[in-house]
């Protein structure tokens, strides 16, 4: 058995670009005068974040977090540790969390709660890929790129053991 490899392409480069442009139009309309804080969740959201922000012809601030759960099982308690935290004060700001994929929703729910404790005007969420069938946390996803089946995917920021983030498309991982 070799290393699991990227297989079938689930979302091609052109489809990603077209959908990111659509999301950009919707977000730009909704946040036209808000000067939102766009928060990218490292590392997976990097390509999506970079493409999305360039489709937002509005005033905005960018910042990043890196979340880590408190060990096995603890995400169910909703706690995340911010290994990299925000550098901007989000009090009275409109925050849009931008993430690569939502599966159980526990990470995003915990992030949202952590930000809400800092007195923002609003906190909403935008994810490229939604594996809705596995949702455990009751977290609203305000902007979704694509709904995908429950398969492990890599590419366009998503990794397998640190690999394949640099693929320009989203592919299913074979051999897992
Ligand atoms: P959740 O808390 O929603 O279950 O976890 C979401 C996180 O799990 C994502 O940010 C991502 O790091 C990881 N994840 C979930 N599904 C996949 C997948 O299909 N591929 C990869 N590479 N990561 C995934």
C-alpha cells in the first residue's frame, strides 16, 4: 500500500472560480457598507480566501486564526484553542469566518462562539464545501460553495497529512 493519492476530481478549477465569483457577488452585496473583518481559518482556507477576497470590491479587513481542538473528544464540548489568534479587535465589527470545509460543524460552531464572546456586531460563516450529512453541531452556514458527499477530499487548500493542498481543484482521496 502506497500513500493515498488524489483521485476523481469532484470540483474542477473552472467550477471553483465560477462559484467563488458568485459568492463574492452575494457577500459584496450583503456587506457593501459594513467594512467586515474577513477571518480565514488556516491553513485549509488559504486558496479559497485569497480568491474570494479578490472578488469583493468593498472595504474590508483581513485576519486569520488557526484552531486546534483540545484533544480527542473535546470538540464535542465545543472548545477550540486558537493556536493563532486574531490581531484585530472585532468589537462592534461584522465578522465573516471563511473556512474550507464543514463536516460535523463542531469547529465552526466553537469558533463562532469564541468570536461572539468578543462583542462583534455580527458573526457569519462562509465555507467552500459542505458535507451536510455528518453535521452534529447546530451551526448556520450563511454562504456555501458546494455541497459534497461524505468522502475525504483534498486539494484547493485541503490536505492529507500535510500534502495536496496545492492542487488547483478538489479531488477525492483514493486508497484511504
Ligand atoms: P468539523 O468540525 O466540521 O467536523 O471539521 C472540519 C474540519 O475537518 C475541516 O476544517 C478540515 O480540517 C477537516 N475535514 C473535514 N472533512 C475533510 C475532508 O474531506 N478533507 C480534509 N482534507 N479535511 C477535512
